[in-house]
């Protein structure tokens, strides 16, 4: 079937072996790659009742039929597993530049089984799989890990996904990071990698699937770009990115605030897209072959975090820390964002669970006092969550467990 290779890669971390299996066109036509194929492979390869953090769980990476082609916006890879946060089916997605490299390995999906007895990272290419020791990387943050594995593999254009200490320590909402700031953030994918002692995966290759009609795709892409050129929605996302939602939802009184007890915060203008553009050094940044460029490389220009550079903060991170936790400084939200990215934990769940703890503190239900809006106390709790220390161990397991 065009757009596919009809091949699935299986990697067994326990025995350090790998093999390929064919997948027929009927299944691909039914599930269309990406989300559908990943869900099918999870159903096929995971037995009922298995612990999400046991070697019996599987971790699946998948891309779609137009990934790696000229198609605009087909820049996301999907990850599937049984979630350590919810105990249910889980899928998570990340943008950046990784998805085309996964596609170029020559597989429609990659199914990772078992668990290594010591830290490793994988190098997956169209030539096969290499198992590398990662003992020297265990404990390092996601940024340093990404730089190091790409340097060690030494293939120009290669891309990597990594976990940080949050994943290593099995924080239930640990995420998988790529390109420093892009995250497969939901449902604890990083914890599953950590349980398998899998620190990173590097992807490279030169494969490309066949297309049914190259000219038709070219013509469609050209028409799409032409249509988007003067589209007001595209222009808004290129200029403001997802932080534009801060103003929209606060004005509508529909913004998650003060641990779900309010629909807006008084300080929303200080953490809005307009504030970001006026007070940070901001450069639009796009995922692979995306004309929207909604990402924002943002550098803090003043205060104690001057010089800090991240991609973001995205709207969800701003609502988690600026709304739910009521942090009134976008510079401080960027700082908290950076901690989460480096340590490899999901900003959305992290902000929500700390807001939950703040509300408990306000009601006198916990001993430690932490008031809404205190970025230093939030940062302290983030580190305790990552290291599973004290109350951090309780919070690291998610809101349901903590409650």
C-alpha cells in the first residue's frame, strides 16, 4: 500500500534482539497508520492485566502514511502504551523534527518489548538496531542526553527522543522529549521508557515509501500553501502561537484557574501572548514542513531568569502554572517550564497536581504550607516529585493516588 513499508520492527530489550514482521494491506487500509495502527499493535501485543511498569508492557512508536513526504504539517510521531498514570490505553504525540527520521528507518511502527537489566539507548536505522550502553547518561537531563547520544552516533541529520530523571525514577507523568522542548507529554510515556532502562532512541535512515501520485501531492501542497498565505487563523498562530488562548479564555471566564475553582485570573494580561511578544525575545519556530510556525523560541530579557531560552511556554503550560497555580509572572512560568523539560515531566499534570496540593494547603489538609502563586515553592516541589522525596513521592504517582 502506498505510503507504507508493510513492515513492523520489534525490539526485545531483555534479550537484546530485534526482528521484522510483515503487515498486510488490509490492516493498513483498516487502520491507516499512526493512531489506528498503534492502537491495533498495542491490543495485539499486550496481555490483559499487565503492570504498566513491568517488562510485559510494550512501547510503540508509529507514524502516518504522509509522514516524511512533501505534505505540510505531517510532523508528529505517536507513542502508545498502557499508562502508569491511568492504568488504561494511552497515546501521546510530539512534533519537531523526529517523525520524518522515524519514517526513514523503513518501518511503519516500532514495538519495544521487555526491559534491559542496565541503562541502554537504541540506535534504529534502515540497517537495523544497535544497543548502546547508557550508564554514563543515567541521571542526566534531557537536553544533555539528546546532545550526547547524537554526538556519539555521529550521523548527520539523525534525531533522538530521550527521557530525564523523571522517567528514570518512574514518575507517573514523565514524558518523552525531543528537540529539547518538544514532548510526548501525556500519560507517562517517559516512565515506561524508564522502567525498561531505555534512556534514549536515535533514529536515522534513507528509506522513503512509494507514493500513488507525486504530482497530485505536489499540486495539493501548493494549493494548501497558497490558501494558507492569507488565512487569518494561520497568521494569528504564526504571530501569537497557542498563548493567544490565554486572553480568549480569560475573557470568556473559561480558563482553568485556582485548581478548577475559577474561570479566570486577575493577572492574565501579564502572562498573555501580547506580554510574551512585548517582553521576551521571540522567534517563530516551525515543526518539520509546517507553514504555521506556532512554536515560539522565547528568551527571557529581564529579572533573575534573564537569558533563559525555551520553546514556549505553550498555552497548556501557562494555564497549568499561571492559572491553576496562579503564578503571575510569565518569566517564572518559563522557568518552571524549563525545569519540567529538563527533568522530563509533563507540565500539564505537574501544574495541576501542584495546584491540587496548594488547595489542600489552603484548606489546612496538609502540614506543608504552600500558597498559590509562589514559583520557588513550586520549583521545590517539582524537584521533590522528580526525585520521589517526601510528599514528592506521593504526588509523583498522580492526582488519583495523591487524593
